[in-house]
């Protein structure tokens, strides 16, 4: 036991050092008079790893130091610490369903509200206004409920996100009517009592006043202390579904840990998953759970907090916040009374800064999947071996800017430094610098080394010449692939293998990861009659293989007969996405700039040969948007949303490409937001988009011009059925014998 305690103490000390920047950020906010003080509690992997009080609890009428047992008015955290868990328990008990109409529980809620659902209240898509009218002044819980029940909607339900306290005022009343207990009673019996959250309550008694952080000075000079700051909740007597709860950092830490523990006996894991997963309308860009604000790696909502993974939390107007990150098993509780003694100060940047520091301290960027071993590419492996297999040989290298090691050093420079005789360099489509986006890429010279670079994409030339190969003892291929059938780099590799087989020159492939994992295999399949430079082998659109594995398959199945040597990676697992490898990202081509685009590319790229249709080339987000002059963006977004395609959302956009199809024209379309990449099928998306355009705008797109991209001519109206080909299963079975990694 003593040894375990020493380990935990050592770990806490390390985190304390890492979180020194958080201390500095909070102290700076105090010096800048943005906050009087704060309490920070950080939990990681089941333990509180950091716990500290800063500055002053009160500034007027007299200064009082902040302490860890300070009780804060947590404002809108009430929504997720009182009301949301109460609704979650009623949902578990089968007493409330998300699709139910609010009028099923509040029959007075009729005038203009009859279509609003429980889910729309919880996600703020009800159409209700932000708050009830406060003028003229009024008082009483029931008066507040009556005002919420009869407030006129500002928008139709499901159309627009409007953060509304009225939503949670109504939810709090639903808890009271369904459970037979007040919201404070139900929440206490459900969570606060069992979790030992003894300082969490509505309407704190006068005996606790000395421990409560004061909030704002009122017009009459009174400093609110122990009385809820939110005026609506105050008018309602201190109890409401949207505000009114008081708590401490330690109590909220217990609540956050319960959520990380997937309910810990309070709730079922399934309920926790449901309430913390995206629940907003599919065609909307806003991502919210049921009550919770949600982070997604593609949403841009809170990407500065815990990047590359879903996390969730909430903030409160008084200066409070909690954030929970299941990916790293971490939570951050930051409590301040920023509205003391006066309101009007923003601490958004402080919240973001502290959370970012915590994320770095727990290695969030490296914890997007369990215990990942850093990946060594084939190049990294050869570097460690001092390029032993190439020493003494005259070497030709096929490469582009993706040919770098973990330290971003170029393969050319590493080879020359190791004494490799590099006699020739060849470059694929987009050229040696990877920036050319035209049909004819000329040969060039590497400015740093003076080596001549032969273009394999100049005129009709797509292969190294036999003349060039006669002066070589080995050819090395070191280029990263995108994982889609119609990306031409692997065809360049295959053509070079064919030529090397003829010249009897050994061919080496320095393997690199499939950026979109090695487990997702998706159709449609390529008809053998449609093989071309953008489709070398009759396989599926998303093959789930590395370049080395493809080389092995091509060599055997196409009977190339090359003297093939694959320098395998070390540490890569088939389930890993590129951002889980620890390798640096290099743009794979001018329009392949990030992992999200690579994921969308197989499906969205299927239709890009249609000249009256844009897949976002010439914009800042190629393959993340589509559109045309004939498209009505909202109509297409709603249609695609109704298809319930797993792992992706849609919302209407207008954009103007600067190059490629429809350059200079403002067009409408949709943007794709991937919400769960592990269930997302990019080729299903492509087929669905094609089917949607066929139905909504018949005859507008000529699918025939895309047949070499799509892969076959059986492109029907049923996108799901189209992708269920027996040949896909046969391919999966065949590829097994060529796989190098598990």
C-alpha cells in the first residue's frame, strides 16, 4: 500500500510540474482583475491529480482568501448537474422518452408549442426564446413556470439553435411532475447523496454563508451571497431547472468521475453514452448532447480543449465550468466568481488556456486510443539500419514531399548522408515538390542536392524508362498513399514494378501507414474492364491496405514477377488512424491537406469528373463540401440528413471555388461533418450523395463520365444495395494473405 501511495504521490508531483502554466494563467487572470480567485480540480484515470485554490473568495466589502471548500453559485452548470441527470434517470426508468412531446407532460404547453419534443428542449432546438420576460418584476416558482409555458416561440422547432433557459425551466418542471419530487429532492436522492456531494444544493442555508463565494453587486448595493445570481431563478425562489445550484470543486469532481466511470451504479453506461453523444438535428453544424455541450475533432466548437476526440462539458455565467474527456479519462473543474463584484468580464480564454494545459499534461494528443506504440515507417527502419540493404548499390528513388522520417528529414538527404549512391530520382503526379496540379508535370532538379528529378507524369509518360533503369541496381519507392483506389501514387508504384521486373532490377517499398486505417474496406469494386491509371487493380474504392501490402498483392495477383522487397513498418496497428501514429502529416497532394479530407475523399471524389459539379477543389476545404449551381443547399442537407448515414452530419453552405470546376461562381451545397470516423463509411456517403442528386435533380449529373472513378456501371438508385457486392467479400478474403500487420 505504501508503494502505491508513493507512486501516486510521484505522479501527482509530475502533474504539478506540468500544470505550473495553469497556475500562471489563473494568477494572470487575477492580476488582470478578470476574476477575484478560483478553484481548480483536475482528475485523471480515476485519481485527483491536481487541486488548488487561488486568490480571493471575496473582494468587497472585505477581502477573504479563496479556499478549497468554497461553495460557488454554479449558474448554468445546474443544467447538467441537476436537470440533465434527473431527466436521464427518468429516461432509464422508462418514464420519459426523448421523442415525446412536451405537451405529454405539460398539457398547458399548447399555444404554438405542440410539436416541441423533450429532445429539442435538451438540445436547445425548441425554437423558444433565451429567457422569459423579467419586466415588470414578478416572483414565485409557479409564476416562472407559467411564463415559460406560455412564452411565444421565436422559431419553429428543429430549425435553429438558440440557447434558452426556458428549455430547462420546463425540464425541471417535468422532473417535478413525473417523479413526484421537487428537482432539488430528486437530484439529491439520485446523485448527491449516493456520491457524497454534501455541499451541493439549492437554497443553501445561512449557516454556510461564510463559505459561499459572493457574486454581483446589485443596484441597491447588496452583494449577492448565498442567493442565486441568475435573476429568473432568483425570482422563482432559487429553484429552477436552468440555474440555482451551489457546489464545490471537490463535489463536482465526484460527479465528473461518476460520468467518466460510465454511471458508476448511478446510471447505466448506455444512458451515459446516449446523453453525451450528438443529439442535435443531423443537418445542423451545432453539436450538442442531451444537455451537454460536445466537442468533436471536426466540429471546431472547442478544438482548443482536448483535440482529436469527443469530450463534453458545460459552462456557467458566474464563471464556472466543467469539462470531461473520456478519451484520456480526464476532467477539469474550474470554478470562479468572475461576476464579483461586477459582471461584464469574459473568461473564455482562461477556460481554454487551462484546459489546453491540462490536455498537454495528460498527453491527450497521444491518448486517442489505448497504449499506442509510436510508428516507425519503412524509411525510419532503414535509417536505424543505416540503409544496409542499399549500400554499394546504384539506387533510383521514387518519392515526393511525403518521403520524410519521423523527424521530418527528407529521404534523399538521409540516403546521401548514409553513403547511399543515389543515381536517379523520379517523381509521380503533382511532382517532386507535391504542389503541381496540372496534367503535365515537367522534370526538374532538386535545388538542395542538384540531383535530376525525372517526372513520371510528363506528357504520356507514366513509367521509368528502361534506359534509366539500366544504370540502377535497385529502385526504392517511398511515397505515402491516401487509401483510396483512384489515388495515382500506387499505380505509379505498380508501373515501376512492371518496368523493374523487365529490367531485372530489385524493387524496394518503404512502407507507410494507410492514413484512414487498415480495417475499413468499402466498395464499390472496380470492373476489370475499367482498369486505368486511376484504377490499377480490380479492388474496392477504399482498400484498407498499406502501400507495401498493395505491392505484394499487385506482384502476385497481376503476375508482375518483380524482385520485391517490402521494408515493413514497426509499431503500426491496422486499427490506427494517422493521427494515432505520432508521425508528422505532410499534404499528400495540393488538395489533400488533412486527415478529414482523406477520410471523405473516397466517397466524395467519386463524382468529381462532372464539370457542372464541385467537390470543393479551389476552396479551403476540398472534399469537405459539394455543390453546384442547380443545388438548393438546405434541401439537399435535409434530404441527406433523413437518410441517417452513420457517423456524418450535413448542413447547407454557399461557397465560391477559385479554381477547378465552377471557378469564380457562388454556388450552394452541403458541408460534411464527420462525427464518428470509426462507423463512417465514406463510399456509402458518396453513393448517397449520388442518389440524392439523382432524385432531387434528375439528369443534372452525367454518371458515365465518372465511371472510372466509381469503378463500374451498375450505379443504381439504391446506394446501400449498390455497395453490398459479393465481389467485395471475395476481395477481403483474398487480401488476407498479403497483410503484414494485425
